[in-house]
C-alpha cells in the first residue's frame, strides 16, 4: 500500500474517531441528566428513561467501534494496515474504502459469518 493511500485511510479513521468522540461528549453534556421536575407523570419519566438507556446502548456500541478504529490506526503506525488477520493476504482497497477499520479480507469475513451462522 502506498503512503498516499495510508494517509487517506488514516484521515478517514481519524475523522470517524473524532465524530464518535464528539457524540460521546454531547451525550455526557446533554443526556446524562434526567430532571424529574420537568416530567409531569410516570409515563413521561419512563419514556425519558427508555430513551436515555437506548442512547447509552448506542454509545456502548460506538465504544466498540472506537476500539476497532484505534486498532486500525495502530496498524497504520506499525505498517501492518490492510493485511488480513486471518490469512495475512492484502485486503482489497475497495473493502478498506468501505470499512477502513476492518481486520479481515472479504473471503475470511464470509467464512467467519458462515461459521457463526452454522454454529451459532
């Protein structure tokens, strides 16, 4: 992979990381407090608690995604970015453009999904 391509992927990954961190900060600032004085009845309170719980679950998934992004950025620094962790072959550029945080080539990913589907 060329230095220009690596720089492009690094920029994409950093942009995704920054967006996730921005959303996390927004959640901490805006969604962490639940003011019961603003909620007139139990239904409103329950609805607000559900929405808050849903937001936290989304942020939890983003934490996992953030870990993948950080790992991809580390691989760029180490010089191993773009290599499949399973078969060690080079991951196609089109796949990396779609999912720069990926760790598997399309063939290995399909094998993984097939195994998960077959064996639960």
